[in-house]
C-alpha cells in the first residue's frame, strides 16, 4: 500500500526535477544545465538532511511536534560560526581551508548538542511543554548572542561566512557541495542501518530495553547524526525553521506507518518535492520576490501551532 | 531461578526497597502482591534492568543482570511493564512482532512468523491482527501487549498487573495460558497482581511486599491467612477455603 504511494511521490519528484532543469532554459545549455544541476543537487541534499534529522529527533524524543530547528540546532550552528568569525576574523577564517572550518563547525555542533540536549531528551516525553519552552529559550538565546557578536564584527568580515538568519535557496553555498554530499550520504547510511532499531526506540525506553535495545545509546547516536545533518543543511542554505515539521507531518498523513524504512523514505521524498517544486514554481513560474523559505515557514508555522494546540488538549 | 540479594533502592529520599533478599524458584508462577506503592513495579523494573541497580545484586538463571549484554538478557527474560502505552500507530500484528526483535533484529525469519502467528492464536487476537491499537478496547490492548511478551519466548517472564482491564473470561484464559507455559514448558513466570483470589487459584508461590520489605513468602495456601490480610493489606477481610484454596470474600 505504501509502496505505491512512494513510487507516485518519486515520479512527481522526477517530473519537478526535470521541469526545474529545463523550464525557461534559453541560451547555452552547456552552461545552464550544469549550473542548475548543482543547485538541484544542493536542494535535494538539504531536503533529505532536514527531513531525516526531524524523523530521528521525533523518534528519540517520542513526540511529533518538536524538530531540531524548533529546538534551536540551526541557531546553534550559526552561533558557532559567528563565534569563529569573532575569534579568528573573517579574513582569518577565509585563509583556513574551507573543509577544515566546516569540519570543526560540525564537530562543535555535535559536542554542543550532546552537551545541551543529551540530558534534556530523557524527560522529553513526560514533559513536552518544558521541552518546547526550553527550545524556544535556547533558540532565542543563540540568536541574540549571534546578533550581539555580529554587531561587534565588521560587516565586511561577516559577509565571508555567508550565513543569514533565514534560509536562502537562491544563494546556495555550492563550494561545500561535494563535502556535504559525502557527509550526508555517510550519515544516511548510518541512519538506514539504524532503521529497525529506530522502530524499537520509538516504543519508548522501557519497551526498548525489554527488547534488548539500549535507549540512551540510541539517543546519543541519533543526536550525533542529527547534528551532522543540521550542519549540512545550515551550511548550504541557512536555518530553515519549519520545513522539517511540515514534511514529516505530511509523511505521517500520507504514509501512516510505524516502520522507519517507510517513514524516512516518505519524508525525504515529500521534502524534496516541497523544496524542488516550490523553488521551481517561485523561480521559473511566478518569479517571486519573496523567498521560498518564508512561504514554507509560514505554512509550517501553522502546522506547528495546530499540533501544539491538539497535543496539549489531549 | 531468580536470586536477589541485599537489594535496596531509593527515589530521592524515599526508600522504595529496603535490603530485599529473595529467591524466586525456577518454573511455576510466582505472584507478587502488596499494597499500592509497596515497591512491586520497582522490583520488576530492577530485575529486567529497566531501572539501573543502586545496591545489591540480581541473578536471572546464570546471568548477572548488572553485567550481561542487553540482547542476551532480552532472549532470556521478557517484561511487560505496568501501564504500557506505545506512541506510534501500530497494528496488533506489528506489536506482537516486536516480541521477536531480540532474535531477528529487524529481519524476521519464517520461524519468527510462525511464533507470531501462534501468539496471536493463543491470545484470541487473530481476528484483530490488522487492527490499529488505538481502535481497540483496554482489555484487547492488554491482551496484545501480553501476546508480545509471550512471543519473546523467554525462560523468564515478568508481568506487571497483566489482569488490568481484563474481564473474567480473559483473566482466566490468561492465567490458564500462563499455567500451561509454566507446567509444560518449564517457564518461570512472575506476575504482579492485586486480586488475591487469582493469586491463590493460580500461583505456585506467593511473595508479599510492603513498604519495600518482604513480609511473607511461600505457597498461597500457607501464606494467605486472616493475620496476613491485616498485616500486609491492613484489612479485616476473612479468608475462607474452597477445596483447600484460600478464598477471600469481599
Ligand atoms: N519516579 C519516581 N519518583 C519518586 N518516587 C517514585 C517514583 N516511582 C515510584 N516512586 C515511589 O516508589 C514507591 C514504589 O512504587 P512502585 O514500585 O510503583 O509500587 P507498586 O508497583 O507496588 O504500586 C512508591 O512509594 C512511589 O511513590
Ligand atoms: Mg506497580
């Protein structure tokens, strides 16, 4: 039953991808197609990274409302990068090999999120509202610290890191595409190997332990994978607040299942359809000035509110 | 045999278990009884390592619970925690299939499928196999959870208040299934229960806990007396006997 829906989604995605490549491609295709292909690859990468990180996070915290971005993971990445600019200076940062900067940032995000969220997650299911509040407070704290540091940095210096406070799908940081692709594929490999364990972890710590899993260890492994995926997507396009929530909620509606093999695939396909389709329509058809991320966050924000109200009333 | 020695446990300042030493004999049904808050669930969680040990030691057969690998423990001992409630949208068959996870780790073999079908059959769940748990009654759900534990096919089975939500037919049928498992297959079954009449009718061994200490232990016909009811449960109900089985009229 789910297989047919997944195939249909795959077909829609393929169609959107082709349209994105060829629509309005006047002039030299030898130039246009590789240029567009690079952007398409980056969109797909970001889409899959965001949806996968969200599924992982919702499974280990056993809730369907919170996502890494709502908990402030992306904001934390931007803060870490800003601290790096502050300490080394934009020019100093540029002189370092970009891979090293990216690597160090990713490692820092993994460590910081283990430190900040590692202990919090244990009580997530019992106290959803506390988690929501903590996430909002963390996010606000990270963002205001970032803003504070930015004010003390010369704007020209800051421009080199190319991160803003919202996602810009039109200005993808393609220098990092190769390393991002490798990192994402590696991470997805680990997630895929974990898929059956995730099914068990979703039953809650007691049931999972009874079935021979170690929930604490699973949470930590998942947190590391989440941090890597978040740093990939944030480095490429910037923070995206509600995309993950939107696409994973849609996936749960379209393919209701307890199997992570299906949920991960379905969420990834929907995420790609939303990003590629949305970008195709806004760039090629409507020539929109408003960035796609604003539209996605607007709709995703409504989903968040609706889930929150439904969840607390229950 | 489950050997528990010098087991103490506290939640913050509350002493939940106080120097408990206990041997649960191999084979047979052991009923664990005691007032609300006596520490029964805590004791089961410690045996199954759902809660880490603070002081004391627990051995399940040859396994030292504090040391043995998680998956090995799960192939020797299964537990149904109290008030189990799972979040995801599972069908009854999917839930019961999880019982086989410690063996197949995600890729069920034909033997696993046979055992899953048998568990569904034995708990009258075959007609409900493809229903989602959310759509079942409390008792039907409870049966599905017990069936999952049963499918785990372990020598030691711990059940925390499995009779909750079950009507009289389902309760008797569950206890008869447990008796069959213990007598025919030599399983060691520990059941937390509130209804002493079920304990007296089906258990081979009874352990009474109150305020974190063992108050009485032995065959139900010897343990359950008027004095026992007043000291462990602080009630003046009377014990009668039918065919030498103690019966409490309420
Ligand atoms: N998470 C907890 N925090 C504090 N106290 C707890 C917690 N869980 C249980 N307790 C206390 O431990 C005691 C034993 O609880 P429990 O083992 O659930 O009893 P039983 O299953 O016999 O009803 C109770 O007094 C209870 O208040
Ligand atoms: Mg209890």
